[in-house]
């Protein structure tokens, strides 16, 4: 409609047209029942600039840029931790979570890209360890064999699943993106359940969503929360 793709929802109770930009940036036109296509097109045309602005706001990444300095905020499993740059013995070359703070040696903090790599490595290790304790209950709930798990950089994807390669004993591989582990646990669980559903169903056909709904009835709400919060995560940018 006027160069825009919109869902249209008509209601006999509605008195006037309205537009909404959904969490996933799709556009919805709410229409009174019985109104003509010409009237709807005119309404959309009149509000085109507003729609485009709101959609840009929805799709614009909001991920922050971090500095490797004392007090910088990082998140893990939905909780906030401040960075502590230390010269103490035993902290050189690694990142550790100690006494409620992320501790980094000054040797890493002084080299931003090296420090970034160390932080990403920490998220990968911590995320892999956490998932190891979380995966089995989900696999049991969904009635499937546990895949192998890795945590790494997946670009703008939260997860992926690769079917077994080889013999009858081979397992599939679930890959999870390291930024995911900044999110609250229930949203990481959504991604785990989503990728486990791919063990049985490839792609995102109706039977995939049906399977996911059985395991996680509130999956649509969690998916919307992931879309919104995911744009605000630190994706590795350092200054």
C-alpha cells in the first residue's frame, strides 16, 4: 500500500483508522469495518513519514560502545557487573568474574582489541558452562537427543543448529552467539528451545512453531522481548 507492506486488521468496534509499528518493525493498519481501500490508502499516505520514522527507530541498532576502564558496565545473565582493571598478581592475560565484578588485568585494558578478545572469550567460556547445565532439562522436555554445544561469534544471529554429520552416534551441533549471554536467563532459554526445535524440524514452517509452542507456550512474548532487548546489547564495539 503506497509502497509499504502492512497487515490490515478490521474491527466493527473501531471508529477510526490507526497505525502501529510492531516490535519486529512490521506495520499494522487498524481499520473500522466496511471502510474502502481508497480511504485506507489515503490515511496511510498522509502518515507515511511518521511510519517510516517509527520503523527506522525500531530497526536501528542501539548497541553501545564500551571502554576498558574501571566502572564500565557489562551484563551477564541479565545482571550488571562493573569492570575492575587490576594489576594484582594472577589476573594478567585473562578476564574473571570475582566478588561481583569483572576483573581484567591492566595489560589487557591497555590494548583495547586484545582486551575485547579476552572479554569475548570470557563470555564464550561462561556461556558454554551455563548452557551445559541448562540444556539437558530442555532436551528432555522436548523429547530429543542433546546436541553438542559451542558458543562463538555468530554475527547478528543468536543461534544455529547443524544436523549430525557422520555415523549413527553422531550428534548435532547447537551454536550460540556470545552476546546472547548478556540477556536474562528466560530469553536465553527461548533461544535454546528454538534451536532444539530444529533438531526435529528444519526451517520455520508451521510445524516448527507448533513444536516450540508445546515446549514453551509463551514463546511469542519471549521472541518479542528478545527482538527489543537484543538491539541494546553490547556486540563487541570498543573505543
